[in-house]
């Protein structure tokens, strides 16, 4: 018996059979229903491994309803069901591990960037003023196999708007930052401009946590001018992932950020609670060399001085104050964009994070071409 939680259903191509795929975080069940006459559908059910009995009934009921409707009429239209809630997951570090395995020189390049970053911050090369304004052109690759995945121009623009707000302290929810952290709030001072949208229909139904979507030869779309443009790919990202980014130091051919079309921007049909475009804010933070707030280890370090230590990632919307279980016993900055909290519960970068991001654009830095 299969139990479903936190699932979404999506119409797919005609076919028969039953297929199970297992991923590192989640289990993906691709169920293809048998055909009835000329009509047949298949559905993808992506489920978390931690199952909750409370939430299984509706998806199961939906399956039986859809199966029975499949038998009734060739003309029956099956509506796209509503997306349901799940937790944030980001594959940046998993993808980095794959890239390091394929390229033994990447680790050293990233170490060199760390050395450069520390020096640039020490020499105060990270200050940004009006004369040194940095505007990053963005190219968005919209990969789609269904019309729902072919997100609108407005949805794409809304994502650029979110980035401009979040990186410049113009986000309305900045007022929610607790007093204990308010002196750390940062105007990163980097702006974004939508330069191009590339739309591409693809036969690839679901993309995984790897770089395939960045290659035309694999059904994706080749990177555009990565030395001068931030490339964003919007696609149907599977494995229950919301997005991932490439850190500075990686290959130009795969440079950029991948975001699920269901959490891209803040307009259109979006997956709750990821409706405020913060997946891109988080991922662009990685693209600018930020680490997760917990340092991807228990009580690890994110290489930033003014972010408190965190035991591990936080899902959902933690109540304040949330203390870490590390030796330092500090209040965790769960509202930082680099945690795993919901879109509505993350609303700040710190000055230390801003320094790290600006360092990579300073003279001699790995993204200094953008100046
Ligand atoms: Zn991340």
C-alpha cells in the first residue's frame, strides 16, 4: 500500500505501468494509469519520507476520483489540483558534491575564493556606494512541458522585483526583525534587471538535482554569457526540491540558479508557503557565496561573524526566541534568508553576509566581471 502526504498531482503523457524512483531526500512515485480507449493519463506523486496519517486521505481520494473519471469519458478535463504544503529543500550542497566529484580542481578554486574573500573584507573592499552601483542583468530560461510550467512574463518580473527588494532592504516585512537582530540588517546594495526571457518547450517532464537543465543537448537551455549575466532556470524541479545554485568557482557552463516554476516569483500559481519569491533570494545568496545559516553541519559555521550559530536547519515558521542547542546557547536567526524557513518567515541578510556577497564582485573577485 502506498501512503501519500504532501503530494501534488500533475497530468503527464499517455502511458502504462507503475514506476518508483527513490531520491536522497524523498520518494517519488510516478504512477501511470492504464489507458481506457484512446484516453489515458499519468500522475506524478511526490511524497515526503516522513508520512503523516492526518494528511493522506485527500490525495488518496483524489487518485480514486481521477481514476474513475478516466474511465467515464474521453472529453473529461482534469483540473490541475492545488499544490499542497511542504518544507523548504535546497540542493546547492548536493550539487556541489557532484561537481566536486567530477572536477577535482573545484575544491581548491573555492578555497582560493575563501582566501580572497577574507582579505577583501579585511581591506574593506566590500563597501558599496552610488558610484559603485552594481546592477546584475538576469536571463530567465523558462523550461516547460505543460502550459502551467510556462510561467508568465509577469511572474518572471515579479521574481526580479523580489530580488531588488530583498537585497536592498526594501522588503515590507523587514519590520518583523526582532530588536536583538535589527542592528545586523543589511542593505546589500546590489540590484537586478531582467534582460531576457528564453522560453523552451521540452520533453523532459521532471528535472532532478543536477545540471541537466543547463544544457540544450539534454533538453534544457544553454547558459547565456555567465561572466556578465545571472542565469535563472525555471523548470519542473522534482525530488521535492525548490531550487539550487552554483557557488562562485564552478564551471561557467553551469553557472546560475535553478528554481521550481511552482515557487518562482510571487504571482501566478505558487506552492504554499513559498509564495513570496524567497527561494530565489536564498539561492541567489548561494550564487553570491553565502552558506546555509547552520553551515551544513550540526552547529557548523556559515563563515559569517554576525549570524548566530544554529543547531541545524529550521523548517516552517519557528517562534521567537528559538535557542540553539550548541555550546553558545544563542538565539538562532531563523528569519535569515539562508535558513530553511517558509517564505513569509525569512526577511533579512546581515552585514556580514553582505560583505561576503560584495567581496566576490570586488576587483580580483570571482564575479568582478559584473562590475
Ligand atoms: Zn540553500
